C-alpha cells in the first residue's frame, strides 16, 4: 500500500477531474490518496513524502498552470534534496500545440528528476484532441502505475 500525494496543476479543471477520479478509485486498490490542488499545490511540502503524482495541464504557450508555478519555482530555485521521493507524471495537453505539447508536465518531470526524485514508470501524456475522456485515461494508467510502486 502506498500513500500517494496527487499534485494538481490546472486552469480549467481537466487535471482536477483526473485527480478526483483517481482519488475515488485508487483507495479500493489499497492506496491512500491525498490531493493538493488550487493554492495547496503551490505550497506543498515534499520533504516528508514517499510518493507524489503530478497531474498537470499546459497553458499559454507551453506554460504551467498558475496554481502550480510556485512549486516549480521552489524546485528550480531551492533544488531541495528529493532523493527520498518516488514520483509519476500525468501531463494533459493538446497536440495542436505541436511545439509545446504537454510541456508543463515535461517540465515538472525534469524538475523533480533534477532534485533527485526517482521516476516510476513512463510519463502519461493525454491529448485533448484525440482522448476525450482524460479521467478514464488517467485511471487506466494509474492502475498499472501503482503496481510499480
Ligand atoms: C489558452 C490555452 C493554451 C493552451 N496551451 C497548450 C500548450 O501550449 N501545450 C499543450 O500541450 N496544450 C495546451 N493547451 C491544452 C490544455 O493543456 C488542455 O486542454 C488540457 O486538457 C487543459 O487541462 P485543464 O483543464 O486541467 O487546465 C492549451 C489550452 C488553452 C485553452
């Protein structure tokens, strides 16, 4: 059983919807889920955490959602030692933004890795154009992902 902190970066709610779906369904597989969204995601403390799952969309021209920018800034600026942390990333994007597809998820992935955290599994990238049910995509992926923890 894992205690998983889901960190949500969202502008219009799709990433939150994914987090809510995981939060509703992963506990029955024996996992404890906590969700940090809105302002909580920016101020989240990763020092005492074992497992984190970042679910973030990309906005603007490859930018992070506003609510998660403070966390990214802290990781970039302070470079905390996160060698105790295992993490996964679900990136929401849209393929029509070719040059910046899922860039925020990719950036969070790089930042966590640069702080010494260990990635579990491959990042999931969900394309809003071709995958209209992001919460189902996320849950299918997460059910496999938790078996690797
Ligand atoms: C104004 C705007 C800018 C966007 N920019 C990007 C982008 O640069 N790259 C990308 O992959 N997706 C981009 N998207 C697509 C969103 O990431 C996608 O629709 C996602 O599902 C939104 O999730 P959210 O509701 O959690 O914010 C953009 C969407 C909007 C509305």
